[in-house]
C-alpha cells in the first residue's frame, strides 16, 4: 500500500511538472 501511495505521488508530481512545462511552452 505504501508503495502504491508513493507511486501515485510521483505520478502526480510528474503530471504537475508536465502541465507547467506545457503551459509555458504554449504560445
């Protein structure tokens, strides 16, 4: 269970990063 939570957190962080970069790249 702990591993799953950790994985979810990682994915969430990655998504946030992706969203941010996409927002910045958008013109």
